[in-house]
């Protein structure tokens, strides 16, 4: 299933797909094309997966087949993080299932996160799969978490189920699977209608050091 877009009373719901939703280049193209539509037509953005996964992050199979394109690929992924982080509309990630690695980072780039309460893990497994964080990835996570949560999440590879992710501040709320999108939409409701240019400028200023680090690409890291 390729990414799709629906609308609920002016809020765009972008479904990333129904598989592991890894960031293959063609999926990045599809998501960015849909975000172009959202920016021109919607009042807010919710992203969600379908089934067991929100997103499992980097497409490691594609990377192994194209090792000479590492810097280009990481740059593309981090461009998506930057775009969502500074999006000119309010955003919520509806984390319907597993969010691992760069998939969890995409969720962190949103303004808010609502996670399924009974199944699925929120996890940065880089330490266990021997893939170091790029400077931009580290900056993104650290900008959205407390120092203690960051050290535990980033250096131990701990898998957080929904309630524990909420307690750690990785997500803002939890909900049953059948209500995850509704809960995300409800969180957006009271904050819709802000001036887009102003909101985008505020986010760009708030996260200027993060976006600068994300624009460095792989930063010399070997994935």
C-alpha cells in the first residue's frame, strides 16, 4: 500500500502505508507529494500507519544494495524530518504500532504524538544494530525529550510500550487502536486556525539548531 491522504473536517490524515513503512526513496517521494497537498489545502496534519507498524524507519535493504548513495539517502530522510519539524500546520503522529529508529524519529518531528495503548513499541535500536545516530538525528531526539529519557532511549535501545512511552514523555497520550486517529484529531481541534506563516516561522526559530544539524546529512556516520 502506498501512502494515501484523507480529510476529516479540514484535517489531513496521511496514512504512511500498510507494511513496515520503511523509507524507500519512492515512498519518500510519495509522502512529500502528499505533504505538498496538505500544505495547500488542510488546517492540520495527522500521520498514521496501518496494521502492526507506524514505521520501521530506514530501508536497510535499499541501503545495502546502494551503499554509494548513503549520504544522498540520509539527506533525503533528514529533509523529511526537517519538513515535518517546521511544518506550517499543527501536526500529530498517531503511532498505531511499532515505531523503530527513523520511524520513531519521524514521530518525534511532529508537534504531538498519540500512541496505541496495548501493542507496539517506540524504540531507537541503533545501539543494538550498530548504527550510530547522525548529529541531526541525535539533535532531533534530544530536542523533544528530557536528558534522562534521551540517554536511556538512545544508549540502551529500550523498547517502550505505549503507557511507558507516555510516562517517559516520548508520546503525549495513548489510546485504543480503534480510537488512535480520533484521539489525534481531538488533540488538534483546539489549536487549528493559527496563521501558517507565523507558525512555520516560530517552529523554524525554535528548532534552528536541530534543522542545521539535520541538513548536515550523515555527518560522516557510517550506517
